[in-house]
């Protein structure tokens, strides 16, 4: 290759060697260029992979080649996955056990923000202390909780109350807590019939009041006794399942 100009120069590569020759009185430069060996390996496996990828993508199956990355940020705790809020359940338990308005609890949260796991845990706890060697009572208590709440819900709707079945289910379930509280007392003073009867009546009134004060609001007006009475009977039946009487 020749460069045409004022000072013509010649470049004659020989096996990676180069030499610059100038027509002027300049020094002669020479050296060697070492080029790294670059090997492109395209074997039959690579060709097959490329062909398979193209084949799948052309026919709309390219999603088979996508690799899903694990997103650890979206991993939630088990309680959050099951929608279980222990603080909320504990607050509702206190609202039921202490139904007096003077204590300052926002008791309407038991009705307005119903949940399933809290009432279910209370019902199961009441069932466990009611076994006394007869395991079938557990299924009876759960059945009465579900269908008894359904009857209260239907009656409330007939009387014009704006309440959902989930709210009634939660209130009736949580309001079993007073009966659970008096259960150890009945074991201790079971031999005293009069005192035992008074404690039973106290527990039933306590549970019925907790439930009725949440479900029977001002919207029922003069129809309140029509809803309070079946709630009271429902807790009497719960207590009879526990005592066996």
C-alpha cells in the first residue's frame, strides 16, 4: 500500500511485522504487532439451541424460555398471608370482656371490622373446655355458632337492621369469652348449687349483653327486645353444652 503525498511512505507487512520507509532522512521504524488469537466456537449444540429458541419464539412459545426471578421483597409473613392481626384480635377480646362504655374502648370495631380467625379461636377454646370426655360436643358448638349466628342475622335483617352475616358471626363468636371466663369458677364451686347458678346467670347475661350491645343499635328502636331475647337464649344453649344440663 502506498501513501501519495509530499513525503511518500511505504507499508509492507510481513507475518505481523511492519516497516516504515521514508524518502526523507528520517529514521527507519520497524517492529512487530502481536494480535491475540480469537476463536469463535459455534458447534452443533449452539446451533441447535439457537434453532430451538427461534422455533419456539416464532410459534408463540417464547414464554417457555423465560426464567422467573424470585422476588424476596414480596414474601410476606404467614400471619399476614392468612390475614391474622393479633393486636386487633386482642383489642376485640378486651372490648367484649369489658363492655362498659366508661372504659373508653371503641367497641364498635368488633362489629364494623369483623374477622374470622379470632371468633373461630374463641369458639374452639370454648369447645375444648366443654369436652369432658364427649368429643362430639365440639361439632355441636361450632354448628350452633354458625347456624345460631345465621338465625340472629336473618332476624336482624327482618327487623330492618343494617348488619352483615360476617359481623354477626364475629360478634357472637367473640361474646363467648365471658362463658370461658366463668368456666374455671364453675369447676371450683361446682358443689354449691346456688352460687353456681348465680355464676352461670352472670356469665350468660355478660355474654348476651356484650353481643346485644354491639348488634342491637338505635336503628331497631322499639324492636330491641325481639333481638335481645334470641341472643340470650343462644348463650343459654351454649352454656348447656358446656355444663351438660
